[in-house]
């Protein structure tokens, strides 16, 4: 496992970070990243932390603890914004769970694991942070396909529509609330 507190990470070109973070297994090959003269294959961090909010909070706590005691912030002062990429909404029926074998479970299981992990992180952040200090932006993908590899024009337009509807109904007001909190 790579440790993220090494100065070498501060010198990584942004294109390397982006390429590594989009190297989703099965869809794209691992990105060969050279660190300290050693080439390491790296993949999408979402495999480990599909919702990296808990990692961000832990990093903020670590950085905060390194400060002088008189300049530390309490966790009740942390303000966190978490932006999701859309939540899958395809139901799995009781009948399917009884009939599916390993092959039929392969793709749905990935969604179950990713969504479950993201939901658990969301739950933890809601109760770890002070009320009103956690902003989660996530919308159900109920009128667009959530397949990572579906980039056809119809689906891309549907995804844009989902995002616009979310912003109109919920997101814009919450973004404004977040901006106000950031300014204060």
C-alpha cells in the first residue's frame, strides 16, 4: 500500500494523477506510475474508497493533529463537501438472488459493493461531523444508465438531464448553502 504522506506525491504531474484515478479495472488498464525509481501499477481509487469522504476526514484530522495545540480546529469545525457521480437504482429481486450463480452476480455485485461502501461512508460522515457541516451531493440515476462503459449520445444526454434536474430541484440550493458556509 502506498503511503500518502511522502513528499514525492506533491510532485506528481496532474495528468498522472488523473490517468491513475480513471484506471478502472476491467474498463482500462492500470496506469504505470513511477515513484522513487520504482514503477507501480495503480488503479482507480474508487475500488478502495468509492466515496473518499472518510479518507478526507481522516487526512484532515492527521494534518490538524500536526498543528500546535492552540491552532487546532475541533472536528465540529470541519466543513466537508462530497460530490458523487450518481447512485445506481437497479433493484435486485429476491427471485434473482435465489437463482443467480457466480456469473450472474459478477456485475451487480460490483454495484452492491461500491454503493454499500459509499452509503456507509455517507452514514459515518453524517454522524461524525457537526450538524450542517456535511454536504453530500448525490442523485439517483433513475432516467439514465449507470453503466461505466455506456457513452452513447442518448445516455450522455440522459445523464446531463439527470444532473440538470438534480441541480434545479435540490443541488443548486445546497451549493448556495455550501458557498455561504465557506464564506463565513
